[in-house]
């Protein structure tokens, strides 16, 4: 099948391209090689160079907001995987115009470019994100399942990090977050991802193009931009450690996330695009297993043989959530997908790759920027 993959030079995109090529698909990549992700000097995507000589992929350097570039890339394509996006929760808060432009505007332009020949498309897959949930799902010992709103400033101001039940104010326990949990986006980035999901599903239903919005949880692994301080806590911590500095941890480090290895995520995308069911759905791509942020820092330092403990900054960022662990069941039913990589094996893969990388640590500059904008409290 001839497949267009936007953002195919990026972290998740390049791993997806690898798997698609192995499975004998013809792949067209459209990517503008955003300097924040790829650096300033890149002319061809390093991750794809191995495939280019084999002519298994075509690379179009172009912007998802450029209709002509999209129309050219869509020639003969039967399935579209839309991964290109501006990716960065904190950054989106002081660049809302750019984030809505690329993510929402870009998605709109892509759909419009598909309109003319919509019968040709067998599948549309769009990258959504766990960030659209806001807080994950919780359970109160007395009141059962609850979906508390984001923590109020007054609570965070006194360092009370855990969520409480809206009815009885007891501390609640995180439970697996299902797709039907009410969405409570707490960042501009999350709002754009939620909109992207809705745009894709709405368009897909109208034109009868089976469509899947994949809610990726916290993806980590090789090729995540080590010097981009805006995305990927594992890559950010690794970059700090490789520069001999302590990872900076917000709150008390016990906030938890669902870390899924990029090879698993790429496989989920492949399964989504190859599927033949008539589906129009959003589903989680996750492991269902919690890992705390402090555990990420400790596990990386241990594997690198470094005696560097993370610094708990005891501060918090506007819009940060406490816990969100995905329920993998729906993804298992719809995509027949199950994550296979353990967190330990995934970190080993990330570290092995990073040995050959130059990691410039830009964390302090990004922290200062968030502070300047009043987004760290
Ligand atoms: N990494 C995660 O943990 C995570 C979690 C949830 C969702 N996602 C989503 O997955 C997708 C891929 O993310 P990633 O982590 O691989 O990020 P990434 O930054 O590595 O890849 C994004 C790619 O899109 C390209 N791009 C950016 N703006 C573009 C534009 N205007 N036109 C064309 N190309 C453009 C970049 O050059 C880059 O190669 C994104 O849609 C992101 O929102 C990622
Ligand atoms: Zn209660």
C-alpha cells in the first residue's frame, strides 16, 4: 500500500517508517524538518537516509500548512498517517498561535487536500495524545470512580500534590484511564490534539474513510530529540545526566505516567493503518503500567552508572497533571495491539542509542522561559 506519513522524519514517525518499509509498503514522508526537532543544519532526515538509497521511501520537505506540498505528497496514496505537529506542552502555553496554526490549521489543510479524491483513501490515522484527558481517572474509597478537576492553585501552593475526591475530600487513588473519561485539556497543546482528533473523525465519517485517532501516552526511546527541552521527560533527563547535571523534577517526583516504548507505538500505528475494519474511533496506545517521574530519573542514573540524584524543585507547572495511566483494553480490541517492551528494556535501548548522540542540555533555558512567562509556580 502507498502510505503518506506526515512528520515521518520525527521520533515516532521514523520508527513507523522503518516498520512500514519492512512490511513492503511504499512510503511517502512529508516533513518540514522543524529546527527545534532536527537542528538548524539538517537538509535530509538522518533517520531516513538508510532507506532513501533503497528507494523505499520518497521524502518531500514541506509544511503541513502548505496545500500544494500536501497535494504533491498525496499522489497515488491510499492511506494517510498524520503525525506532523508542534509538540510541547509548556511551550504551547506561550505560543498558542503557532500551535493552533500547525496542529489545527495543518490538519485542516491536510483534510482539504484529501477532499477532491476522497474515495481513494482506505485509512486515516491521526496522532492524538493522553494530554487531552487532563487528569487521569481516580477512585475514591467511598464514592467509587471519580474524575476530579485539575488541582486548584491553593492546594498546589501548599505542596499538597495528590488529588482529593470532589465529594468527601479524601485522597483518591489513580486507576486506569479509559477512552470515555471526560476530557479536560489543561494546555493549548492538548486542546489542539483534541481538536485534531475530532476533525479527523468527523471528516472520516463524512467521507466514509475508516479513521483512528491514537491517544499516545508518554513515548520514549531512541531518536527522541535529546536537545529539545520541551518534549519527553526520559530524553530530557538523559540529556541532563549525560551532561553531568541532575534532572530537575517538579512537585515531589511521585507523579506517575504510562511510559510506552516507541517501537510499540510504531507497531500500533502500523496495525492501525493496515486494519480493514470500518472503524471511526479514538483509542489509547499505552501499557497500563505506572512509572513515577522520580523512578525515571533514578533508573537512568543507575543504568549510566552515575551517582546523580534528581533535584526536587518542589515547584509545579501550570497545567501539569498528577497521574495518568492508560487502560489498554480498547486498543487491544480495536487494533489487536499490546505493548511488549518492558520499561527496563526500553531504557536500555534509549541509552544504547544515546551513546552515539551529542546531547545539548537546554533545560535551564527552557525553565527560565517558563518562569519568565509565569508558568512555573
Ligand atoms: N512523543 C510523545 O510522547 C507523544 C505523545 C502523544 C502524542 N504525540 C504525537 O505524536 C506525533 C509525533 O510526535 P513525535 O514525538 O514523533 O514528535 P517529533 O517532534 O519528533 O516529530 C514531529 C515531526 O513533525 C515535523 N513537523 C513539525 N511541524 C511541521 C510542519 N508544520 N509541517 C511538516 N512537518 C512538521 C517535525 O519536523 C518532526 O519531524 C505528534 O502529532 C505528537 O503530537 C507524541
Ligand atoms: Zn469520596
